[in-house]
C-alpha cells in the first residue's frame, strides 16, 4: 500500500475524473438553499500570476466548504475581456486584440483548471463575445429609454499617451493616468454619460451591506455629500441678462466675512463680466489655466493665482459690493463654479487674500478671542462677530438663522451638493462594445432598435490609437441607414467603458445559455444577490460603485427585484515577494505554473492559505511552500500506512475524541471567518497528534479510521486532489467532495475553561471566561476589546500589555 505521494499524477487524474463526471456542474434547484460565492473575474491581459491565485484559491476553499455544508453553491468564473490592457498588449505584440484575448483566455483557462477549483465551466462568461456584449448594448438602450443615458459636451480627462478619455476614477495621484502614469490633460468632447448622480443619495446607503468599513468610506468620499446653503449674489452690472450668481457654501454663518468673490475661469459669465480694461489680463489667465491639470489647480499650499474681472456682486446680507475675481482653484465641476470667499475662515481664501492684498474680516470668534487680528485661519465653530443682527449667536444658531432669512427673502435656500459626477462611458478606443446609437441628419440621435443588436465590432478595423475612435475610419461600420427614416446615417464610433461589461456579468452566470434575454428572470431571482463577493480593494470606487448603480437602475426599470448586487464583500490582501509587491517591471513575479509542476496544486493552494490572514496577505517564501509540501507528504504517509491498535486506553480515547471534535470545531469556525492560516494550523496540529497515536496505538482501529475520515473531509476544501485520492485509498465511496461537512459534538469539543482577570494599571476592571488554550495574542486582543476595559483606556496612550498565562492581562496606560 505504501507508495510515494505523486501530486502531478493524482491531480491530473482527479481533474479529468471530476470533469468527466460533471461533479461541479451547478443545478438550479429552487428547493435547496443557494449560496452565490463570486470572485472578481480577471482581465485577459496575460498569464495568471500568484496574485490571481491568491484571489481565487482561498475563495474556492470557502465555496467548497459551503458546498459541503449542503448549500447549492454557484462559484463561477469568466473573463473581463474588453478594454485597454488587452488592447495595449495587442498593440505591443503586433497581433489583433481578438486573437490576443482569445489566446490569453485559453491559457488562463488552462491555468485556472490546474487550480482544481469547483468552477462550472458551462457557465463561463466572456465579455468580448457578441452573445455577451449584445446585452451590454441592450442595457445601454434600456438606460437611454429610461432617460439615464445622455450625450453632452464636456471637458474630459485626456491621456495623451493612451490617446483616450479617462474616467475621473482612472486619474490618480498628481493627475496622472492610472494605466501609463502620463500627466492627464483636458479636452472638450461630445460624450455619453450615465446619470449616476441621480442615485447619489442611495449609493451612500450601505446599511444592509456586510462590507469592509474602508470600502464604504471610500465610496462615501467618492459621492462627497456636503450640506449647506445656496446663496444668490446680485450682479451689480445692469446690462447682463442674468441678475444673480449662485454660490454654494457649507458655512452660511460666515457670510458677513465675504470680502471677495471667486469664479472658475470656465464659468459661463466670465466673458460678460469682464470689463474692457481687464480683458487682456483675463484672456491671458484663462489660456494659462487651460494648461493646468486639475490636480495642479487644487493643490493645497501652492501660490494662489487669479485676475480681477472689473465687476462686483452684492452681498445680500449686508449690501456690500464684493469684487469678482477668477482663480484656478475654483473648479467648474464642483458646486456652481462660484465661491463666496471668506479669507478669515478658509485656508485657500486666506492665501488668495494675502497674495492680492484683499481685506480679511473675522466673523467667527474662536473661544477666548479678544478682538485682535487673527494670524491664522480659523475654520472651527465659535461665536458670530461683525455680523450685524446675528452677532452673538453661535455658529450653529447663525447657520439656521441665516438659512431661514435667505429662504424668507428668497435670497437662497438650504441645499445639498455632491462631488459625484455622472459616469462618462464613451471611450475613443477600439476594443470595446460599440455604443448602439445612430446619427441621422434628419432624425438626430436614433437608438439602434433592439432587434438589430448586437452592433458587431468589426474585426477588420485598424485599431491603433490615434486619439480618435478607430471605428471612425471603418467605412463599412460607420455608414448605415437610419432606422427611422431609412436615410443615410452614421453610427456612433465610440465604444463603452469596460466597467459597463463588468457591471452585470454576475447576472449572466446564472443563465449564460439564454439567447433572447440578458438573463433568465427565475434564475436571477433564485441566485441573486451575490452572497459573498471577493476581490481586490482597489475596486472600491470603480467596479463596485458602478455595479451598485447598475443594479439599482435595473431594479427601477423593473428587470430585477433587488437593489444591491453584493451582500457581503471581502478583500484579500496582497502577496509580496522579496519585500515588494509583485510586478513584471520589478522582475519579482511568481509564476504559479512552475510550483504546480514541481510541488503540486494542493501545495500551492495550501501555502497561499497558510501565508497569513487572507485579508492581510503575506510574503511568498520558497521555504514556506516546501514546508507545506512536506506536510502533505506526511499526511500521505499517515493515511496510506496501516494502523495497529495496541491497548485500548480510556484516557487516550477521551483525549482522542476531544481533539477530533475540537479540530472539527476550529476548522469550521476558522473557515467561516476566512481564517485559513489558523485553520491549517489546527489541521497540522491534529495530524501531528495522529502521528503520535499511530506510534502508540492507544485507540481502537475503528476510532482511528473514523478520525482519519474526519481529517480528510476537513482537508478536502484546501487540498481537494490529495483528499480525494486518500479518500478512495481508505475505501470510501467517491467523491469526498460530495460528503456532508461534519458536525462536531459540542460536549466532546468543549475546552477546559479558565477565568481571565483583566486589569488596567493594576486595578481589576473586568473578568472573562475563556478556553484554557487561549493564546497570548488572543488574550490581549480580547482584553483590549472589552467595553468595560475600553471605558478606562479610551483616549489614553497604551504603554504595554502584560500577560500572565491563564490568569491575568494587565493593561498599562499613561494617565
Ligand atoms: Zn495613459
Ligand atoms: Zn432618419
């Protein structure tokens, strides 16, 4: 029976067998409780590296666990196949994006299969294929007919190197292109937008979502909600048709401190408000601003620039004349593109006032203020001063009183604004789904009729980027007839942002075979929403945000009956190698294929699980994976060699049962919390213990084999191939992966318990009953998290935490 563990042989064998038996094929069984475990699908930009494995292998372990727990689990896989990465790679390699993409899908598919995951490949979704993007286009039409898609000229972020428009989210750091690090400039273009701003308020609501707090915060910041007042400043200039300019402020209580007024250089009234004497300077300044990036414009602390227009507005509260200036740090896209400047209480306004010698008037007194000129900006609340009848009120009272007055006199009103802009979906690139719109000289914008979908992306177009849509030059594509009047017409030549494609792919997995609809209603009703979504935190404000918007619109159009796509979200950490994040340019990329060939898939899976808590990641270390491989070899020997029972020892039996059930309990609890590393530690400890029992033979044959049976089932999600092989070799009926997850016996699993005393600076503050096996780290963590302890340590500096094993945690804080 003893034979060497040969991972590549058994892994190939079982992968073929599972595929031939379709054991991971998912049935839509409405009688069973479903669990939709989704992993973000990969871009088709090349090989799968270990980062992909880190996203996919642990999520497969979890999906397997839920499956063994009896859930009907959908854990599908597909490819995000349109978009810049594939297109750029294709250009660099001189082959067609389609060929490049399909070749990558083949290779990545092979790699994914080698992982031994439970993907049901019948449900594979590839976003660049017409049977998929037909429906992406169909959704565009739905949005268009619902008034949620519109065309507008807008200044857009333009990457001169990628030769394309970028969404705000793709402009990072100091205004650079996320993909190629080139400085982004501005351009005016006719573009298609989705009205995501209509959902701003609802997108702020994460109350029903089990998501990481930092992702929620990033989304909230992205929406950027501000409450305040809109105030109308009357124009002094009589000959202009418009009588007033609206500003938004979060601090109406500071309105008596307005000493100048600022407009964005792009504000539509600038030309009319510029006096002839000022025109020259103003024109020069506007030309200069156009060359600035948004980031340069709003950077804090940089020297302020601006020009006086020669005109004035009237402050409605005190009737003062206020000079109008333009400056680059007021952006046309935020609020109204106009600002009432209050230099005493706003940092940038103060810098501006100092630069141009404009007056600074304190109107909010900081606590203890005695009337002297403030040398620094004061942005807090306080008592209103120099504010006419409002002097003496607190900021909060003043805020309300001034808003009431503004509303009573119709000088303004309370309002809320958002930083969120509508979603720009037009891309001047080739490798995307064409926007299904036709332009007719007679009829204007005409949506492509549904029955004419898909609008096929021509494969014979020249796709190299020129700054214009490559499809513009593809005559067979551009020239068409108008669906309304049958006259000569042109097709829209921009393609859609690929975040469109990834906003609904999880619906398609439920029914990829369906041809006459994007998805089967009944199946979507059964499977959705996604119960667990796993992937990288870098998708916080793009993919995860857009997908939420998409589902909300589908709900409002009446296509789905839920409003949030992903109930629970989990972000895995990052695998680093040689002290750095893996990247091709650093030359420190781990290719999983080599390790799979040498040590086996199960060892790679196991090592990724063991490397650290999944949400934190860890450092890849070749010695570490060898250690896991050795452990799997020991497991092999443990199970494939015979067991000889010597004497049945009662004490040994008691301990044996306790440790068996304790292990089942720990593995179950750890899996539930994605604590794969401690789960493996438990399994390792248990296998070490089993080795000792094997030497002594202190338990009966039947008890021994029962424990081995449990052990293999617990190992199955992590090392599916090895577990299946050993299961068969121990004469259990195929397949281990269809076994129910074991229940542990609570009494047997029960730990010896102790009472832990928690002290703060030596004083008894709390007591807690814990398992005797509690580790030092766990004990300290627990102590610090107790509410009663927090009361004594909050806001104080933690000096040290002392642990007296099984007795006391003493927290020392500086008072
Ligand atoms: Zn770029
Ligand atoms: Zn027409």
